[in-house]
């Protein structure tokens, strides 16, 4: 074996060593350059796997970025344009001398499942007319106002002093409470929970008199479902808390209410008994024992 030339080549010539070093350096650099795409390829593979695993998220982000900066205003504008370009529907409310004809855009009325049933029966070339003889004109007009503006205002009584009373003044006749209550029950029938919530909020802002509050209570208990505790519970709680004082101002109406609307009387009594049970259990337990002692002493 001739190992000497190999030793002489690697150790005797500095220029060869320098060249070898340069070649080694070039090989390292080349190796590094070749290995550089490897992490990118791996990252690309991971990205592809991530995109497959979370494909919906990536698509959602891309869609969000592509949308205009103010999509809500545009959609709201287009929606309102749909209202304005939809056919006009005639709605006849009431009967006899109180019959009133109103008009509204059909697309707007489709918010109500109840009214949609009528419009689904319209023929393409026939009249677009809905008759609701049993509905209240003022309540229905407030419904239409709500559909166009997302709010409503009740009609004020036609009295000389009505315009002079400040907002939040006492509802002396109870008519304002009743108007909001009619809108509440209409919203229930039309299937509009947002209008129901708005009417209920406005009810609690009204300052009423005992007579007005009792008229409102009668309407609530004769026009709403027993399961509707949202509006019934505050009424019963109000009279359970203040009825012992307020009933003296409306004694006759109070007696009639308790007799003619037993559900109201039952709800008020339940609240009173629950409060009594929570506040004085010791007193409730002592009463039967006292009676027993009295009976025993009499013997």
C-alpha cells in the first residue's frame, strides 16, 4: 500500500490546503443552499395540512378581508331599497264606522309570520288586500311605525292640556298604559318579539294612577296567556305590594276585579303568602299551637 503520497498532498503544500479549505467552504455553502428549501417545503406542507384542518377559518378570514370596510351600512341600504321597490299592500283595520285603510310595503310585512300567511295567498295579478276587523287601529299604526323606524309613539289623548304635560307625566286616565298593552298583545299575535319587548319597556316608564293601573291589570289578565309571566308577574307584584293602600281609591272596581278575574286574585294572594312565609316562619308555626292550647284550656 502506498500511503505516503496521500500524506504529502495533505500536509506539504499550503496552497493546496488553502484550496481545500476554500472547497470545503464552498461545499458547506452549497450544502446550506441546498438544505434551505427543505424547511420551506416542510413549512409549506404544514401550512397545507393546517389549511385542510382549518379550511373554514382560512376561508372566513379571506372573505372578511375582501369585504368593503362598511358592509353593514350597505346591506341596510339595500334592504331598505327592497322595501321601497316591493308591492304595496292594503290593510283594512276595524269595521263599520271605525274601519281604516292603511298601506305598507309587502317585503316589510313579511317580518310577521301571521301576515305572511295572508300574503302567500295573493295571486300575481290579483288585489293585495288584508282585512283585520278585530284589530285596534292605533296599535296597528304603531306596528307599522315600528317596522319602518324600529320605534313607535302612542297617540296622545285629544285634550287641551295633553300637549302641555312634560314627558313622563302621570297617566291619569290609564289610556297610555292600555295603548302600550294593546301593542304588546298585537306583537304577540303578529310574532314580533322585538316589538313586544319594546312595548313592555315603555309600559314600565309610565306613571299611572290606581284607577289606570287597575284598568291595565284587567286588560293584561283578560288578553294574555296565563303562561306569559313576563307581563303578568309585574302586575300581580304591584298590587300585592300596594293594593292594601290603593284599593281604597278604587274600592268598587277593585271588588269587581277580584271577583271577575280570579286569576289575578290568585296571583296576588300567592305573592302575599310567599312573602309572609319567607318573612315570618316563626309566627306561622306559633298560631296553630296557640289555638290548640286555647281549645285544651276550654275543656
